[in-house]
């Protein structure tokens, strides 16, 4: 019996990134279902779990992805509620790669910082999927977290309030649209994480040289130009300027890849329900 992964996506296209990793991790075939909604999830799930008999359930898995984190979680919840013994299969949700990326980024940053408790962590792009989940994980570890938006304060406050409500963590918000504004926030931080849209340069080397106290920076953007000038994708705790050391996108990406691969492999070994927490627990063992 072959290993089937059913990829339910909220988007018009299921991400080839996840398809490749699933196939490389041991699934024989990945079947994409685009534009999945909470309304059509139950019938899709039933068609997946009943068609191969109880034995086939350990050879079938469901991956739930897409750009919309809240919608993906809603669909994942419906998938889980639609299954009952012995017709249950492994599930894994990772909207836009945000769970595995935030898990890897937080684990890497936490290790490099010697722990996150009471550290002042600012997250540029903290309103997006990767940044907001990184904010949640950092806050759970006891960091004092501020998400930073390039829009106005209201936009940041709105996302921070949603995260506080949905994840029961404390998160602050700030607005910074210029390099000078970002520098002012960095001077008041121990950690500055960039999880901004790909290909956006945030800080020049000259600006980073103005930092006068120890600062750990981490960028997950692997598309040039990178967020922090002088921090290259493969850099791993590299000294960038007098007080600044940094973690580049591929140093985090390598862990993210291992986390996602590890979860896909686990889905074929036992029945699991995997999401943000699973990804973070695994990431911490890999850094
Ligand atoms: N290394 C890895 O393994 C890995 C894996 C997955 C993703 N990624 C990378 O992670 C990053 C975040 O991904 P995502 O999907 O969360 O990103 P996203 O949704 O495309 O963007 C994140 C945030 O960036 C901010 N932003 C957009 N344009 C900006 C600008 N010109 N200046 C400053 N901020 C701007 C926006 O927030 P505001 O409008 O509120 O400012 C947005 O919410 C991307 O660079 C992606 O390529 C890396």
C-alpha cells in the first residue's frame, strides 16, 4: 500500500515547497486540493478516511496549508473533528510554512541569546504569518515582545490584540517605517528579528554600526536584498558590527527544513496531530 498525503490548501495553489518536502520525506504521492473551505472540509475528510479501510489510515495523512493562518487552523480543527476511531489519520498544519519557520527561528534565536526569558525582542514584520507566530513563541518563552509594523500604530495594535486573544500571551506593538525609527527601537532591544516580506532591505550597515549595546539580529528573508545589510543567509551567530551579531535566513532555513521533514516522517510512523507546538518542540532539539 502506498503512502498518500492529501494536501488541503486555502490557496489557489498548494505550495510546491511543501509538496517537495513531503515527497522527499517518504510520501509516495501528494494530492493537492486547492481552495478548501471549512464548509467542504468534512466531506473531503470522510472521503479520505473511509476509502482505504482502517488499515489504510496509517498509510494516509492530511497536510493543511495556505496563506491564511486563522482559516488554516479552522480547517485543521474541522478535519480533526470529522474523524473517529478507527478511521483517523495523521494531520499536520503549517500555514504558509509559518509554524515550522517560526519554530526554527525562535529556537535558533533563543539558543543564540542564551534563553529568551526577560529579553526585549522586537519583531519587524510581526504582523505577518511568520512574524506573528514567532512573536507568540518568544512571548511563551518569557520574552518581552514588540511586533513592529511599517504601517500605523493602529495596524500593529490590532494584530497584537488578536495574538493576545488567540494565544493568551502578552505582546506589544510599535510602528516604524523609516530606518531611523527602526534604529531607535533596536537600540532599546536585546533581539531584533526580521520576518518581513521577501526582498526588503530594512537596515544599512552604517545604521547597524550605531548600535551601542549587545544586540542579536536574525533575518528569515533569503531573497536579495536581505533585511540587514552585512548579514548573509548562511551566517550563523556571526559578528556583524561592534555590538551586533546575527543569524541569516538559511541558518534558520536548514532547521525549518529538518523540522518539516521530521514531522512528515513521523506521520508515517505513528498517528500524530502536528502543528505549531509540535514544530517548536522538535526545533528546540535540533539547534
Ligand atoms: N528562511 C526560511 O526558512 C523561511 C521560510 C518561510 C518564509 N520565509 C520568509 O519569512 C518572511 C516572512 O514571511 P511571511 O509569509 O510572514 O511574509 P509576508 O506576509 O509576505 O510579510 C510579512 C510582513 O512584512 C511587512 N512588510 C511588507 N512590506 C514591507 C516593507 N516594505 N517594509 C517593512 N515591512 C514590510 C508586512 O507588515 P506591515 O505591513 O504590518 O509592516 C507583512 O505583514 C519572508 O521574507 C519569507 O520569504 C523564510
